[in-house]
C-alpha cells in the first residue's frame, strides 16, 4: 500500500516547484526505491522462515544470507545516491531524471531475486503446490519486470508486479496455512482417535482377561461372563438403548461376577448342594464385586452391574432386597441374561436345560424374578433363535467343542450337533487310525434331533430331551437306518477302500470333506476324499423336527475339523424326493391357500389388506410333533409395498400369538395384549390337547385413527390386542403364521 502511495505521489508532485513539491518528489522517490528493497528483503526473510521452520533446514542457507547482505548494500548505495546523484537527479523544474548509473540500483534486486529463485528451485518439493507456484511467480515476474523497467519510464512495472504478487503470496500463504492447519488438526484427531481406540481396546482386553480369570475359578462356567455380556447387549439393543449404553452394559455384564475372586475355590467348585454357610459366602460376591469396581470412578456403571445383578423384581433378591424399578436398568438386564446362561449351560449337578424349558421358566418368572419388559425381550430372542445358537457350546474352545475327537469305543466320544437347514454346511476333517487291529477306524456321522442339540444314550435323557435318531452314516458308505422313512445311497470309488485302508495303516491322516443340508422332510449328506465318494439321501419322518449332525467314530483321531456355512441355500427340488411329502393341509381351501407352518414362522399365509370390521376365520390344528403352548397360530400385522410378508419395504407392526402373547416389532408401534381365561378354560395341558385336536377360530379387526384392535376367542382364552401406530401407514395387511401348526379353510369376510 505504501509503495503504491509513494509511487503515486512522486508522479503527482513531479514538476511542482513549490517547497511542498520539492520535498514530496524527493521523499516519494526515495521511499519507492526503499520499499521495493524492503519487499524483496521481507520476501527473503519469509523464504528463510519457510525453509527453517517448515522444510527441515537447521540453519539459513548461505545464498539467503548473501541476499540479506546485498539488501543492506543496496540500501546503503541508495542513501549515498541521495547526496551524490548516483542513480537519479532532479532538474530546475523539479522533475525526476535518471543518471548513467541508474541500472545499478536495479542490479541489486535482480541478483537477490535470482539467488532466492535458485534456493526455491532447489527446495521446490519441500513446499506445497500453492506455495510453490506463488514463490516462483514472486521471483520470476518481478525479475522480468525489473529488466523491462530499465528500458521504460513512466510505467511502474516493478512496483505494480511486486504489490500484486505480495497480495497473491499472502493469499496463497493463507490457503497453504489453512491446509496445513487442517492436516495438523486431522493428524491430531487421528492420533487422538487412535489413542482412544487403543485405550478402549486395552480396557476391553483387561476386562476380558479379568472375566476369563473369574470364569477360570469355576470349571463349570467356561465363557459364562462373555456369554452374559453378549446376551445383555442383545436385550439392550432390542429395548432401543443407544450404542453407548449398550457398550456400558456389555462391560458391566462382562465383570458382573468379579466378586467371585473373593470366594474360596472349594465353595465355587463344590459338587453337590451347598450348606447354608457356603451359600451365605456365595451371596457376598455382589458386595465384593461392588467394592472392587467402585474404585474405577470414571465407569461407575461397572460396580452397579456387579452389585445388583442378583436382585429380584419382586424384592426377594440380594444383597439389598431392591424391588421393581428401584433396581438399576443395567442390573435388571444382566439378571435376565445371567439366568438364561445359567440355565442353558452345564453345571456340576445337571446338564444344560433345553431352550424350550428355559422359555417356560422365563414365562413363570416375569414380574417375580425378572423385569417383565426385559424378560419378554428374552422370550422374543429365544423365539428368534431357531438354531439354538444362544448356548454354552458357541463359546467353547474349538478343541473342546469339535476341534479334536479322540475316539475309543464306538460313539463314546462325539461332537455337539451341527444344525442342518436349507443352507449348505461344509465340514472338513482328518482321520488317523489308533488301533491297527480294527478295520473300522473311520469317522461316522449321526443324524438326530433332541431338545439340546446333543446325542444321548441313556433312556431317561432320550425321553426327557425328546431324542430321536434318524441314521448313522459311516465314512465307508455304510448307513445304519433308525427312525426314517427311506434312505438312498450312491457310491463312487476312485482308488477304493483298500487304498484308503492301506494309507491309514501307515499312520497317515486321511482328509474327508462333507457337505450336509436339509430341505423340509429330506436331508442330503455327501462324503468324499481322494479314495471314494458317497451320497446319502434321507427321507425324515416329518418337516417339523430339527436335524442335527454329530461327528463320532471308533478307535481313531478326528482332527483339524473346520465347519463353515457359506450362505449358499437350496430350494425345492435340489434334494431328489425319495418319499411322499408329509402334509397336514391336504383339504379344501378357503379364500386364500392353506398353510403348514413346520417351525417358528417358517411359512405364512398370503397377506390380506386390512379394513375396519374385517373378519378372518380359519381352522387350526397343531402338528403331531407339537408339544408346547406356543405351538399354535399367530396373526401378523404389517405393511409392505407389494403386500407380501417379508416383501418390499416390509415393516412388521405386531405379532399376536393365540396363546395370548404379543410382541411389538416396530419402534413406532405400541402394542398391548389383554388375555382373559373364559369359563371353558381348564389348564394349559387341555389347551394343548384342544389345539392338537383342531379348533375353528375367527379374528375381528377394528381400525380407528392409527389404532388396530384384534379380538378373538381361542381354546378357552379371550384375547384382545391393541396396537397404536405413531405415524401414518399407507396400507395395512394381515397374515396368518405360527409354530408347528396347520391352518386351513381361511375365509375373509368384510
């Protein structure tokens, strides 16, 4: 600004012979030359700062030091010129005149700019693109302008370019600084985020290690803390809690039993019933846990979970005897998850309780032992867990669960069952002989069903756990038929059984690859290795029972077991049918097709658009394998673009089971079910008997400004469900589904 101002004044007062004009012309011209040198000096200073503080130079480059010397020399020569007329003079009209030595005053800036440019070119890659361009322009353009200025007069080329480039350099410097600040901030944020992740990981690893140490005290609670933490998070998410709350619940559940560190191992691992004194010692672990974790002041939720997870909703728990919602939410959730894992895990005094029986225990405990809301969520999670994944075996180590099987006498060692469905299961294993005298040192594969997904030999357990064995398939292709309708085997030998036997006699491992799947009432198992291939098709007794596959053998080591489910699914026709399909809906249909539901909501009827006053009547019969109260029809209320269950834009509002239970599926729907027992209701055993004999039922639907009312009477129960939808829904649909039931003669009345 000053440079342009003095440049302008030098021209304004040129030829003015007054005293003011005399001094203004001399001062203005001197300041123009001085400020030109000043701008070049400050540019050199800026360049030095850039290289030393941002580009890694330890000291100022020599050429820039030389530039400083030349700037000082140029200023000295300019001052001398004011007294000697070396560069310019003024005539009697007070006009500016160049002298023969005028070019010398431009020589100094030119040399300085050349020196600066050489340093810039040498370090061009050390600076950003924006600064790179502005620095080069600042040295090249004024250099050219200075040369032209020597041969021109009246146009301030050097001054104009210097000022313009200073502004440009300033703008580019700001932009570059902003980018640098952004990069620095991003780097700092990344570092802080990484540190936070590291701290979180360290906290998680420490908590997990502590939980493992707790579980290690009790040989019967392997993985208990981790499973309780997983179940607790599932409950919390289903209850609509935020992710941060879910994380807090996870860690609180992971460390809920930390107080057991203070209990004697002899008490924790005692087999059989505890004495009153020993049970009293066990009951102190919540207080011990609270005392241990309360020192972690930044995570107070940890001590809350440890302190109150044995409180009961009815107030009969310990240690504080809290009741209802006085018990913290975290503790009420952990109590539900803890009880579930305790029932579904092996203990010193019993085997795991089948999931269906666990469910009944939760139904009994709603409002007494368990918070009704979180207890109902656990019931829903149990219903959705059709493959019984929520149990102890999912957290067992691979070696214990299925990794290595040391097989002695036939079937004494076996793995847990692997559930087969319409997804293809791939199993790889190796087998090694342990007894050369036995010619049957090969793996075998048992297909069965039981409530706990495990093989059983004792008659009592087979009866109690509804054990049903279908067949045993030996790796040599021999099939032992048990409870199936038909079996078809196809064998293709390459090298043959003799070569396989010879290989095993040498003590070598033989690899086996198995593919197994099940579609409705048929199962398919393929067994192959480099010696032979077997394919076995089995017609199961029905479509409703589960089908598990367990590994076993005789006098061999089954090792390197890998089980994978790739997501491949099969449909109707993939497994050739070898027996007629078992159906319970081969009867005249009503307005929409009949539907047979073999498992939990495995099939649904066609959707029907809801209207006010609409009635749906049907005949329902539970299937021969049905044994539980909820093996009955359900009504589903939903919305979707195509009107189909699980169709486009599917959104489920509620499911009403005709045993009286309801469930709100949608966050924007509020569902309440009122159930009354009529005079005709006697007990639940009669309810199941009536359902199995077959019952007619009619559902009445009422719609009123976002409220859906469903009412019916079924097997002695009066059921009234009210669902309030909080936002507008374009179209509502109803469909029938259930669990192990046949629904026929469906009629729609409007």
